[in-house]
C-alpha cells in the first residue's frame, strides 16, 4: 500500500477509470440484451456490478488513508 497522498490519489484515479470501464461494459451488455430472443447476460452483468462495488471499497479505503495522513501531517 502506498504511503504518500500523491500515490494514493494516483491509485484513486486508476480505480475511478476502472469503475467507469465497468459501468460502460454494464451499459453495453444491457443495451445488447434481447429478452424476447433469450439473449441475456445476467451473470456477466452481476459480475461487473460486483467488481464495481469492490473497486468502490478500495477507493473509499484510500480516501480514508489520505485523511489519516493529512491528520498526521497537521499533528492532530
């Protein structure tokens, strides 16, 4: 785990990019579904939602770590 605010912010940016990619993939799968013809992707969509949620957890953890580092810098 990185120990500087700069490194953590870089990781957050990469995580947000991955989240956006997950959202785009979910949207694409949902748009390509054709329920009448039986073309559905529930497992893939669910997996992408799970991945997006996992990424959000990692992003939040890094935000908390940044807050702690800022508190340590101010001496509180």
